[in-house]
C-alpha cells in the first residue's frame, strides 16, 4: 500500500505542513509525460523514507489544487519541493531521478542527525519586545511594516496611534498590576489603542517588501482591577477578519461586502496570562505573497463598548513577488 498522501485541498495541505516536520511534495499533472515517467521513483523513495509525523511524501495535482500550486509559484512540471518546519528548503524542477533522489536522501540524513526535534516555541528574535516565543523557523518581520502608510479607523484620539501598535518597546502596562500605563515624567503613559464609538477597529498595514506571513501576535492588556462600570472597561479582541493585499484601508460597510481572506475567533484561554499576548495562526497558503494586511476587529470578548490593543507583531519571512505563468512540463528531451 502506498504511503504517499494525495492532497485533496488547500486546507489539507496546511494540515500536512503543520503535522509533519518534513514534507516532500510532487507537483504534477495527469497530462504531463515526465511526471508519469518519474512517478515510480518517487513512490519508491516514499516507501523507503516515510516516517509517521516526521517525513511525509505527498502528491499535488496542479490541475485540481491550483491554489496550492500558485501559492508556491509552480510553473514547471514536475516540480518537487521539500518543506522543513513549513518552509521550502529544497526544489528540483524536471524529471531528473538523480537530483530527486539526492535531494530527498540528503534531507532524510539530516533529519536522522538532528533527531527530528519537536515544533516547540523558541525565544523571540529580532529587535524590540516580543510577547511570546517565535514559532521555530520563522522571524519577527515587524520591521517590514511601512509605518508611514498605516491607517487606523475608529480609534480614540486621546490614546495611542497606529504606530503605537508597532512600537518596539515593552508595553508600559506590564509595569503596572492594574492595567494602567507607567508614569513617565510624572504623567501616565497611554501607549495603547482603544476603539472609540463602538468595539470595532479597522487597521491598514502596508509592508516595505512582500512577506510570507505565518502568524500575528496581538497583545491586549485591559485593566484587571477597576471600579468602573463593565461597559466602560475595554475588552480584548474576540472576532477578527483579515484581508490581504488591499490597496487601502476598508470602510466598515465595505468590509461587510468583501469575503475575508481569513476569519478568526479567539477564546479567553488563548491569551498568555503573563504578557496578555495571543498567537493568531494564519492559513499559510493564503498569506504567501503579502504586500499589505487589513485587520478588522469585528467584536470584543465581553459586553463592553471598546476594544483595546497594546502591541502587534508580524511573524513570517521576507519574500518576493513572482509572476505566475502558464504551467509547462519539463522533460529531458525536446518534444517530451
């Protein structure tokens, strides 16, 4: 029985990426002669080297799974890609048995030598404060935010601005047990953002370069102890909609008429109790070539009228735009 997994959808592919350390993929099409010629060799490698939850071999029909093929700019068939910790580490284009075998056996040998450790979190990298550890294999790419183009709708003008969310410093509230800003020069520092007339916020985030976005880290530190009425206490975000590659900020009514790239619902237990930070995992296939994000906080977690956000961090890797062309088969001889 074949150990190779046939990818049935983009979400199925996302699941494979997140549940196996090394994913070997064969992008093919039924009409591709070279794809059929090398298929037995791929199956042989799969039978020899597949290991549950460690090394998985998959086949992706580019005619049926166009979304996945386009996300990774597959323009030649067959194309073989190896993902390690959800990142592409090796690629072979064309039906070359020697190159394919060398590539796969090399990564399998490396897996044996490093013991195939787990997916656990590691300490943050890059500059500035980070609320929770970075996912292994990804970077803090918040420095790629083009702060000059930020736009924030329905924010309380007496508090912080959109730039405050990307401030590299530690939120001043973490220095206070009551969820208030720390004092600087005798004045309370209010380095956070709150919604104004209701609980919704709309944030436009342009980037200096095209990114592959893995996740968002959102920090929200509402007051813990307060004598204020419940309606006056700001809430953490609960329902968020994300829109990629928009040219400008969306209006609230406009957002209702546009399908979100991803919708997220956060639960109270998702927030780190020490830093008030939550990791919002994105569907990686959907956020491969991102030049901007619109983050729409639809609702807060509670009965209040305002939502509060202290910091926002972008996690992923720097990428570059690629023009997607017509799929062409790659053979060893002309006319294949």
